[in-house]
C-alpha cells in the first residue's frame, strides 16, 4: 500500500483532544490546509484534511475547445462496422 500523505508536515493529536477541540481543529485545517492526524493509543487512525472541491463533471475540458462530432454518436452501428470478434 502506498501512502500519499506526508506525515512530516502533519500535526498529531489524540482522540480525547480532538473530541474536545474539533471545531478549532476544523477551522485550523480550513485556514492553513495543514494535515491533522488523529491518533488512538499512539497510532494514527484518522486524517483531518481540507476538502477538495471537484470540478463540474459536465464542464468542457479546455483542451477539447473547438472539438465537434462528425456524426451522431448515438446512431446505431451496422454489423459490418464491428470487428469480427465482437459480432
């Protein structure tokens, strides 16, 4: 398993402290973007990280600007257009 989180930049806190200070920790993560690792019995169990807003899946990719279909992508395909192994 490959970890993509750099723990050297993280702040470690135990679950008891996290429970008591959750609102403050959330604000800290929002403003600093710093990773906070919540530990239980000295072992990391949860990462508190800033939320990443995904882009609109229906928005056009800028690299495709000006692209267009040269036909109807929903039109049926004739049997001759399919490779032999898929007929």
